[in-house]
C-alpha cells in the first residue's frame, strides 16, 4: 500500500488530491496537508477587493469534501520537508511519512524585497490572498467616500501580471459605476518592458489591446519600472531604458495603491538542497518530478520555470490555470503508473491560457508554447470574456464542492476559445 501526500490545497493541490485519489485503488492512502481549512478561489480576488463578491462565496470548507472522497486532511500546515527521509514535518510537531509527495504550496509573497510594499506594515494593498483582498475591500469603501489618485502595478521580479491588469480595469469600471471616475487619476507601474508583455513576451496583440484598453479608461502607465520604495501615499520607482540605464526617477503620489509582489517558494521548502532553486521554487523535470528526489512532484506556482526572455527590470513567467491543470493530470497519471510498476512518462502541456476580466469586458489569450516563437499566438477582446470568467468561477467552485476531478480548461475553456478563434479567423 502506498501513501501519497499532497502539500497545499489551492487550485493545484485540491485538483491533485482528487485526481490522484481517482487514479489509485482504494487500498492506497492519500493525505492533503494545508495550512488553512478552506479552498479559496484566488482568481476572483480582484472582484472581492471591490466588493463585487463576499469572502464566503469564494471559500469551500475542505474537510467534508475530502472525507467523502476517502482523502485524509489536516490544516496544521507543513513546517519543513525532509525529502531524504520521505517525511513532512508539520507545524504541530508531528511528522507524516510518504511514498510519493506532491508539492502544490503556491507562492510566498515577497513584500519584504521592497521597503513599504504590501498590506502588513506597508502602504500598498494586495489581492494575492482572499484575506488581503478582504482588507482591500474595506479600504476601498473608505477610499470611495473621499477619492484621490490610484497606483496599481507589478514590482520587479513579478511573474503574475494578469491580476494587476484585471484589478486596474475592474477598479476603473467600479469607479465609473459609482460616478466618481473623474476624481481619480490612475497610474499603472510595471516591471514589464511594455504594456501587455505579461512575462510572456506578449501574446498575439496583447500590447495593442491592453494599451488601447488603458487609453480608453484614461489609465497612464510607466513600463520598465523598478519600484524601489513605498512611503505613505508615495511610490518611488526608477524607469529604465531598454539597455538597463536609468531613464527617469518617479515619485508617484497615491491615495490607494495595489502592487503585485514578487513570489518565492514557501519557508517549508526554502534551502532544501536538491529540492528547490535559490528562490525556493521546486525543481522539476518534464514529468513534474524532482530530479534529486524522483518520488517528489511539483505542480502550480511553486515550481521553478525560467523567465521567457531577459528584460531590463526582472520579470518571471506566469503559471496559470490551464498549465496547472495539465501539470496535475500528468502528475496523477505518473504517480499511478509508478505505483502500478510502470514508467512515469506523462508530460504537462506548458501553455499559457488566460481570461483577463475588465469588469464588463475582457481579454483572452492563448500562447502555445509559452516561450516564443509559438504555434498558437492568439488574443481577443470582448464582453464574452467577462461572461466566460464568471462561468469559470461558478464551475470551478462547484467542481471543488462536489469533489470532481474534471479538468475545467481541457473540457470547456479550450473548446470555448477554439470556437472563438475559429470565428475570429472567418
Ligand atoms: C490575484 C490572482 C488572480 C489570479 N487569477 C488567475 C486567473 O484568472 N486565471 C488563471 O489561470 N490564473 C490566475 N492566477 C494564477 C494562478 O492560477 C493562481 O495563483 C493559483 O491560485 C495558483 O494555484 P496553486 O495551487 O499553485 O497555488 P495556491 O492556489 O496559492 O495554493 C497554495 C496552497 O498551499 C497552501 N500552503 C502554503 N503554505 C503551506 C504550508 N506550509 N503547508 C501547507 N499548505 C500550505 C496555501 O494556503 C494554499 O492553499 C491568479 C493569481 C493571483 C494571485
């Protein structure tokens, strides 16, 4: 009998637990270790931060879901991973031994890399976790009573740019609906070399589309921006030239700010030799396995992926839903194969597929593969993206509540995008 332990219960971890369980015979044991009792649907955080959602709508208590599926569950959290001993040390002092470990712990948010960044002791908000978005939502109501300038964007070494764009557009839409958009100068400050780069070298015409969306919404921007410090009501950044030299230093006053931070791996992984890179991201091969410890797999934001291309200010490559889903399916099949005495041959499809919501419309893009030149390089804009994103949220949360292993992107979103691409081509 084998014991598979899944670390983390976010988009990757919950899907991995259910898919691994469905792949294995009953005699094998599956246990999930999280540090919180709920699944939280991160992609809806930008809506929560402007009070278009309530926190309870985006959470699913996991104990009953996993009980029904015969999956063990603890929310005490992992303190350290000991891959040489096939053991996870938990925060309560106990240890869990495993035959196979799937690491799906997402990111640690590296606010500390820039003085004054972030919601804990800093001066900018965050939408990266449900709790941060909840704090931002309270501050948002206060801000709207007495509005002023807004700064939104992405710090150096960020890999997750999509939510910064979404949040800027959603904030603009919300302000318009409240009739106070004219009182709010907005600036988007990003490490990307151009608007729409997204850590991917752009996809199709994301540059043109997102610049045009910013122009339509009167949002100014600064690219190649190295944010250096945030003081109360003031963001400091150096704008670089393409050769990396200083173009201009800016001091941007703001009354409400949200900056995406860089990510690292979580503390429980940091410094574990052979398992992670210097920033704590899990090293994996094409089959999602760690080369030093081949019974350890990594899925989701916690895995190490090189940047798409060098940029004047460091940027990372995003890891989004479709890619995570395909990493999970490959991992589940490979673990089942190994347990059944076969080879682990399955590979994830590292493609970027994204629905970026603007609150009323949105931009969708498909990059296959992630690094250019690509076989598919497609982007499209319209109201249908906003509706597709709502459907994705409802469908994903329902899938988690029911403990289903159905891959949402593979079954639905890729088909929807396929139809749209065909229509665009006609
Ligand atoms: C605001 C935002 C919006 C996004 N929107 C989209 C989108 O619309 N579409 C898209 O495709 N992608 C989106 N992404 C990117 C990506 O899909 C998400 O970040 C996704 O949540 C990543 O899934 P994950 O499982 O890798 O990590 P997470 O969902 O972050 O899950 C990690 C889990 O590990 C747990 N954990 C952490 N430390 C420990 C520990 N020590 N012990 C045990 N458990 C631990 C955490 O509590 C968490 O539950 C978005 C990202 C952000 C930040």
